C-alpha cells in the first residue's frame, strides 16, 4: 500500500550472476476489501556502486480459506476451533465470524 512502512532483509553478498533467497514479512492492511489490489515494490541496491533495480508485484486480496475440503483431521479441527475461540474471547473476531469459520472447518473434515 502506498506510503506504508518498508520492510528490509539482511544484506547479502552475491557474486555476479548468482542468486539469493530471503524472507521479508509483508503486512497487508486488515481493512482492505476483497478483490483490492496490493502492490509490493522490491528494490535491490548494490552498495558498492549505488546502483539499484526495482520490480513490483501486484497481488489481489482474496477471501481466506481455512482448509482444503476433506483434508482436516479431527485433531486439526479441534486445534483450529481452540484458536478461533481464543480470538472471540480476545475480541479479534465476532461470534458470527466464528460460526462461519466453524462451518467452513466442518466441511473440511475427513
């Protein structure tokens, strides 16, 4: 999202033509509506020459799914329900959301 805080990875020394893999956390604002575009800009800098390269990735906010139908064990279901109950207690989600998630999880049971 334009104007949001930057995330950085630890600097890595690379030989010319080589690759590196790294993880950088991306925080998507909770208030974005379903189907909203999210642009992620990636900038690589060469400290020695001060040159940089930029690339962007555009993602789309999609409705989250909790599980794949028919792939959830009873133990996994119970663990997820416990987490969701804690979220209700903490005020992070409403009871109506809990009920919706519970229905989705039930449909995923083996």
